[in-house]
C-alpha cells in the first residue's frame, strides 16, 4: 500500500522543547482494530502495552515532554497511565466527556465525546525543559469565539494547492457523519 507508519515521532518546537509522541490503537479479539476487516487486512498491529514498552524508554531519552496518543478508550488510558511514565495522554475510542481533562497517576488524560462537539485546549507550563503545571480547558466548538491563530491555519490549508488535489469521487450523496468518515478514509487510502 505504500504506507510508512512511524510508531513514534519527536517534534522540536521553536523554543527548543522536544515533544515525543507515541501512537497506539485499540485491538479487538481478531488482533486488529474495530473496523471492517478489508480496511486493515494489509496491516499488522502490536498490542498497546507491548508497543509502549518497546518505545517508551527510547522516546523518553530523546524528549522533554512525552505524550501518548491513544485510541484505546478511557478505561485503558487509565491503566496505561498507571503502568507507564508519560506526561499526557490524548485519548479516543470511548469518547467520554472529560471536562477539563483528568489527572491520573500524574498524567493528564483528555478525551471529549465525538464529532468535534468539544475540543480540549491543554496548557503546559514549562521551566528548564520540565513541565511544572498542566491545565486543560474544554471548549464548546459551536459556542466558542473566533480564534485568530486557528483562522490563519484554516486560511493556510485553504490555499494549499496540494490539498485541492482530487483523491476520490463520491458516487452518491454524503448525508451522514459516517458517510463522510468513509469517504475521507477512502480518500486517504487512495492517496
């Protein structure tokens, strides 16, 4: 398929802070994520705990802040927070409404519903390349006021010619969130 998926990525921010992100996803009884089997037949997956164990020491040595980007559900996020030393878990899959995030075992866990009704703004106060405080704020997307930084990102993406390339054609009306999701996944798969 031509995919090259990285299990982790280190980002260096303009201020020199290095942020490490390890990604993991939920696996069902088949050893694959809950999805139509045809969507994942070309892929192999490693269990969440095994994945984190394999990479966490390497990533922790290379970064100042370690984030686990999980799609495993809140209950498993809490188990991971207890078992591993990360700074923050950005979760998904079960979609609970965690108002302003939850601190478990010293790790901030965020997850807010689905379909972008809400989002979480997390502010990390950093001194000497270490987190000294964590604060999350839940934002109601429909009720929130315009944000100039977000608007400039939307403008940049809206004028990026590579994002205007046609990846797939839809042959029927797209009238539900699920249909949009399928259409977007088909586009990414085609790309």
